[in-house]
C-alpha cells in the first residue's frame, strides 16, 4: 500500500488533523491499539536543540547529560563503515533501564523464541523514541519530541559483546514546548495490517536529502532503514531470498544488497519523529529488521520491505 507523497509545512492548518488525515491507511484496516495522535494545533517554526554525535567502533560516543524539553535533533554520523544504531529510550513506569537492556539483549540474539519474547517485553518495559542508524556518507538527523524525564542513549552495536553496553543518561528538564517541529516533505507509517503483518505506508520516491515524518502504529516496534540494492532487484526477489534463507532452501541468486542498512532506528508504537536523510541517490529497499513479537523473525523477512528510489 503506497502513500501519496505530499508536502507539509509545519503550520497548523487545522487543529483537528490527525495521522489519518495525513493519509495513513492503518486505521481503516482494523489494526491493534497504538494510535498515533499528533499535537498539530501547537506546531510552529520555533528553534529546536541540536545534539551532534559521531559513532565509532573504537571509541565511545560523547553526548550531553541535559537538554530542555521539546523537539531535540540528534545529528548522528559514523566514523567507520561498521553497523551502529544510536537509540534514545525511556523506561515505562515501574520499569528500569536494566529491564530495557535485558529485553534488547534477547531481541538482538539468535534464538527466535527469545527474540520474540524480548520484543514483547520491550513494549511493556520501555518506550523507544527512535534514533539513527548512521552512515559514513553524511550525518543524518532524528528530531524527537522529548517530554520532561530521564532518558538513556546507547549504540545497538554493543549488544552481544563481551563488555557491558555503554549507557548515557540524559535528563530532559523544563516545560514541554511543542513548537519548533521541523518541516517535512513526506510521511512514512509503520503498522500492522489487516492480516496482522508488518507493513509500511510510504512513498516509493524520496529526495536523498529529504525529510519525512515517521510514526509507529499498532502493537509492535518498527524501524525505517534504507538498504542499497543491486541493479534489477525487486520486492519479490527480496522476499524469495529471505524465504530461502529462513527455510534452508537454495537461494534464488546472489544477495540483493550492496551495503548495510542506514536510516531511522527502532521506535515504539504510538510514537512519532521527524527524520532527515542524507544518502547517495540510487535504488534502495525501505526495510524493518525489528524482530516479530510472535515468531522472532525480522519484519523484513516477513515482507516489511519496499523498493524506493532516492533521487
């Protein structure tokens, strides 16, 4: 299901506008709870804070310990070609960062049953605000609405290592200011469809330096990452490749990929953010590699991928 590309300036045209008015098809499909509600009546063009972070395998990233409540832009680049996943999380009431780390350790493992359990518990234990899977090509930006409280930041790449995950504490102080949300030129929805399968509601055409609103709707975690493909690759080929990989059957041909994924990191249901791309133009698959909370399979292996062009 494709969402028409539309251009929005973040000035409230109508206070009653919701995600459904932006064209998301999910509500019409009888999805699970987790409806997104955007405070459009208070959008504005005010300033937002910018935090610059560089991810590296050889050196732990540095980050501030305090920001003001409101829209905070995390501008994240990578010093190497290894996978990194910058993430901002907040424990849910009655839970701790240790609960979240334990859930992620299970969810990023190799046992499908444990991965599914970790995904289920993570929705209960914490709220993933989103983040950046960076690239050496250029920094990219995730602008997140942070209300007052204590948040934590870390690199997904540090899980399943011999050493503990480095966790950075971020205190968000003051009164929430909803003004200052960046403008965006397209919308990416992540949801569970009528068949209870993970899916995108997104354009097939993006600016390689464009900005999009991203939201998670339903009852599962999702991400929206872009993975460069070889010429001629189709969604059908990716599905056949992953099916063969998961079932131990002969592969239909070579890997569809020319690179690892880059883009918007994992987000809890009911959350939203604004993401600014900066990747080389070309053919990509928009994909989600978050594990299913039922099977433990990555969502992309279940069909949550969509061929797109960055121009």
